[in-house]
C-alpha cells in the first residue's frame, strides 16, 4: 500500500533531504513538503523537490488554519520544522516559542484529527546546560574529552545517554523541544497517536545552509573555501570544544527504518548522533578543512563563551543501535569532503548564502 507522508519543514536541510531520499526508495509514496521558507537558502530546495515529483505547500505551523485537517489526507507526519537555533531564543523568544511550542500543538491536533502517526525530530539540547558543563573533562592536545570518572548519571566516555538528568535550565530552544516531547507523550496516551522521538545531535552534509549557531561544520568548510575569517569562541579560545556529527545520509537510513518498523518503535525517545568515533573539535575541524580545501584562513580567539554554549556534547546512541542494528557509517572526513564537493558543484548559487 502506498504511503502518504507530510514533511513539516520540508524545504529545510533535513526535510528536503528526507523527502528526496524517501522518493528514491519508495517511488509510489505520495510526499508533501510544507515550509514557511523563513530560513535563507531553503528556497533553493524547491526545484529539487519539484524534480522528484514532490508536492510543496507554502505554510506556517504557527497557523492552525494552515494545517487544516481537510487539506491533508496523510498516514504519517514527519516534523522537521523547528527554529533550530539556541541563540535565537536569546534574541527572538516569541518566534521560538510560537514555532516550536504552539507549532507542536497545531501538529498534534492535525495528527489527532486525521489519525496520523508522528515522527518527531527533537534535539540533544533538551539536556540542561549547567549539568552538561559539569561533566568531568580531560584536556588533550587538540580537544576536550569526557573523563572516565563521572558523578552524574547518564554520561560515560561514549557520551550522553537518554538517562542524563533533565532537571535545570536548557535554553528556550531546548525547553520548547522538551515540552513538545511531553505533549507528544500526552497525545499518545490520550488519543492513541503512534509517535517516535529522535533527539538529534549535530546533523550535517550537503544542502545545509550553515550558520554560526546551526550548521557549524558547513560554516567551517565554507569559510575555508571562500576564504572568510572565523573565531574560536569561548573555553580559552583554543578551539578544543567538541561535537559529534551525523551525516544526513546516516540519519535518513535510520528514519527510513523507523517508518518501516513504526509500531515496534512507537513511544520511543531516542538519542541519535554520530557518537564518539564521529566527533571533532573545532581545532581538528580546521585541520581537516585545510587539508580538503588546500586553504588556510585566519582564525581569531575569543576567550568568553557565548550564552548557552557548552564545551562538549557527544551522543551515546547505544539504545537505538541495540534496538535496530542501525549505526552511523560515514566518518567526519568523508562528511566534510561531501560538503566540499557540493560547494564546488553549486558554488555560484551558494556563495551569497555561505560566504
């Protein structure tokens, strides 16, 4: 039977990549992408969607009338639509709250009324800032590393698990996503909606329009390619802060599995990321970018960290790996090379946005 799928945030990086990937694997599926096109560069994905025969609706999840149950006859809703910036919560709280919280309520109401299941992209930012900052670290020559001895539950040298404590503040962005997770669970219990939640770390790859606060690995590679300056911000300005990265193709293979085994994973809240083997510090990223592009650029140092930043985050995805057998297979060097090749191929189109 053919699936009917609605992807919210469908012109964004994850949404558009997912739509095209699903169409490649399931040509008979009917896929609708829905987006407000607020993020610069998202409009570049519209011709790509059209080429694959994917319908596009210009709309906003903040508006319940845009999610009219009479319009959408779908089996599955995939919500990739958030305002994904931690910094945005400090400068435009109203937009973050309306999009990420009221938007989720509108999405759940649509799911309830049309009896659709929901695959929801949440974030590692649900974990509290101060608790993450109190994780014991070791400083190595090129990075911070999680120490073996820890006093906090839910953390090991493999990273942060779903058992990490949730008490304390986490940024308005993180709070809206955690609140969304809680609302999803209430709708599951009250109305029988099937739902899966993925708490994603850093996702990256071609077609991500990288910015300082979201898409840092694309930003870093693009700055080297277009020879723009960068800064190591915070933690002594050494560039030793670390994130794990997940290539978009690895995320898509997991989401494809989840769609095909939805009932089995219904109710799960899962950490999804590249893990310790696919982690880089900014300093290590710089070295890789220099090797890949053949260019070296000035990088300034700023000792004071930005509001809401943390020195290290690594996803421990052991739960989803043991449940499904899925595992990230694309390493950071190949991920950065894929981004580099994409920038070369679409240089004229991307330069105004990425440089």
